[in-house]
C-alpha cells in the first residue's frame, strides 16, 4: 500500500497567490495526480480542503496529495491553454475522466486567390501549408459569435469553396447584409482584398482603430438615448476584444527554456518555464539552499551547468535559453553545448515580445515559490527559535505584535497591527486603526493613538497581551510606546524599536530594546533578523493597504481613480473597452496595452494597481 505524506494545506494556502494560473497536485512519489486551472489560485485550491461540501472523489484525491506546484499566468485564458498542454503531456489519473482531450478552435483564412474566406476550424494543432490559422481560442462560442460580427463589419464570405464556385445568384447572407457577394462579382477583387486585409489586421491585433470606432458609435448612440443600439455595440466591442486576444502562452515556434532567479539571504529559487514548438509545456521550481556565489549571474551559470550537463534537463536541450540575469560565462556555456551535444544554443538576457512575456512569467513564479517556501512551517519555526535566542528571550514566547503607520502627506492616516506566532502570521488578530484628530503627518501621536486603542481593550480581554511588541521606528516611536504602557500600567511586555539604517537597506537595521535600554545590531545573514524584517514588512503592507482603501473611500474613487496617469478620458476608454472594472482586473498586461491611448508604461501601472 502506498505510504501517504501529510500535506500542510493550512500553511500552503496561507501564502498562495490570488493570481490566475495552473496547479499540479502531486503524490508522495512526486507523480502528478491532477492538473487544474484557476482564475484565482488561492480561492480554487482552497476549495479542495473545505470541511464540508466536498465530493467523495475529491476527498480521495486530497488524501493522496503530498505537494502542490503552481505556475502563475497572466490571465485565465493562458492558464486554460497551459492546463490543456499539461494534461496532454502528463495524463494525470484524476483528469482522464473529468476532461475531454479536445482540440482547439481556430479561425481559418482560406488560400483562394481572389476571394478567400474566413471560417471556423477545430484542429489539434496549427496546420502548415495552404491557408492561414488564427488562434487558438478558448471558446468556440466566442469564435462563432466573432465570425458573425466580422461578417457584419467587413462582409467577408464564410462559405466553403465548393458552395462559392457554384453560385449563380447571391445567397441569403448577401440579402441580410453579411456578405458582399463576390461569388457573382458584385465586388471586385481589389476592394474585397482591402476588406480582407482589414479583417486580417484585426485578427492579428493590429487594428485598434476598429474597436475605437465602435466605441465612438456606442457613445453616440447613448447620447441619442438609443440605449438598445448602444447595448448591441457594447457587446460587439466585447466580442472584438475577445476574438483578437492573443496568447502569450503560444508564440514563436521555437524550443525555449526561460529561467528566472529569486533569492533571499537564506534561500535561492530558480524557476524554469519550458516552451516547445512555441507552446508552454511545463514549469518547475528548483530550491538551492547553499549559496557560495555572491553574484546572481554566477549562481545561475552554476545552476545551468549542473542542470544541462548533469542529466537533469526535464525536456531536453532547447534551441534557446533566456535568463533573468546576465550569465558571467555565457560564451563558455555555449561552447560546452556545442562540444558535448553538437548543438548551437542561443543564450539571451535582454529579450522582447513573447520571450519577454515568458521570462516575466518565470520571474513571477520564482518570486512566488520563494515566498511560499520562506513562509513554510518548518522554516518559520527555525526562525522563531533563532529570534528568541538572539534576543535572549524565553522559549515560551508565543506572540509578537508589530505596529506601523501609513499616510500620504498626512491624508487618511492608518495604523496597522499584525500578529505573529511560532507558526507564522495570525491574521485573525490583525487590526487596523483609522487615526483621527491628529495633526497631519504626526506619526508619534498616530502611534500613540493606535497603541492606546489596542491595549486599553486588550489588557482585560481573553486574548491577553503579547510577549513582544515591535515598533517600526527608532527611539522616538519606542519612547511613545513606553509612555503609553506606563499610562495603562501594563508590565511584562518587551518593547523593541526597529530602526532602518542610514542607507535604509535590509540587513542594516538597529534594534532598540526598552527593557534594559540596550542597542542590538544583528548580522545581515541572521535568521532572527529575517523574521523581524518579515514581520515589519507585513505590518507595512497591511498599513499601506488600509491607507489606500481609506484614501480611495474618502475621495469616493474607484481603483482606476487612484492610478497615476489615469484621467477621465483614459478611465472612460478603459471602461468602454472592457465593459467593467472587473474585466479590467481580469485582463492581462498585453490586453490592457491594446486599449487606444494606453502606453506600455501606463498599462504596467494599471496592471500593478490591481495585482500588486
């Protein structure tokens, strides 16, 4: 009987991202049990571990899970395509009966010399030879609806060549205004070629003017109170946007391995994204606990040497390798590939287009993998013990609380309190305090108000007082905390001020301890210091999030209103293009960049506002 490994679902889900992506559930032997995709990875994966409402088959799957690997994507569409690729490659047992291994829908441009057609095709992969395929697309219904829309706009024929060549009079499609009737010569080849050129440019995503024109028509109909017409045009814009959606998951037809590195003082993660024939076929995170090389380029070079020449390459040797940092021995590595494998392999660092998208995905996954591993229960317990030892504290320390204050030039000041225990963050005990009746920018009195409000209630509650309180600041903020505790007559709690160094770089912090008025500087590679940095950064994040929410609420603004560079016109263009703020949140960076008037820099700012 197969031995079962206990999977720490609670710890894993606590740090799981809310981005779209693909998850792979593994058993104790490292074999894939199930592959799934999600619009929100945290919500979807969490649903498997509910106490109630889970089917018998799902419970059987969960009992076998020893680990879960994730791959973050830009959008749910990319996640769907990657999911299908992985299912076809890995054939997980729990996917066989649940998912039909069906082909992708494409739009096919025929090879007719004078009057080509646009038709729906469902094929297992892109065909070569005559004609041209656009796609793949994720929804057959959306493709059919979009073809009908293209008929209305460009009046391109969608009949088969055998039907076309035997017409003596126009068909019904011409009578209802959906075809220019090239079959009986009612349009000359040159004019038809212009219409087809526009349709082709649109399908390639090179014609945003078409969407812009439709939006203008929609606004005009709305101004004339023709809301029914405006609603039809709104739906057309949505179809146009969906049909031209190009996937970063499928691009140039080359074999490429994309590697990105993310590191801390304790751990290094290298994430590989593997592209074969222009399609992402898999990904994997590699954890490196020993770091002898000081430079990221040296470290990644060392990893690639072991990966390819140590017979660890999962998908073999590609035609090209892209890396997040420049390799120090790139030429030597290329020469070694030539000598050992008799292959010329390109190694690139600064890349564009699809390769840049893949490299960005690899970096996102590396960052997420590092964050998840750093937050694991075992690592957290080790850092907790190191934290107690470094500060000469009793091992019985059970709770640490940390405070921070956030505001924008004194506006909408919010103080945060985050709580940590030996196993990590205790988010149920997190609190935010909206600071009132305090002079703008007065962090001392803001901190005083937050501490007073929290501990005047907490000292007599069932929750009890923490063992240690960290204050983000130096002697001044620590003095305020000491004053509050004297007024509340609270004793037995260790107060520590965490002051950033002159350069404000991580690893240069100074700790001010109120119990004995001592000053402590921990070395930069101290795991105790890493825990303090983690707690402080979490308090900072929680305070900033609360501050932004309060600021936006105070200004009665949506998320878009708080994005720098987004005025009324761009906000209107975005809402007209996507239909709603929710659709903007779901959109990938590439989709946002297609909106007329939105540059790459502004698109990145908008994407970050929703996802970072």
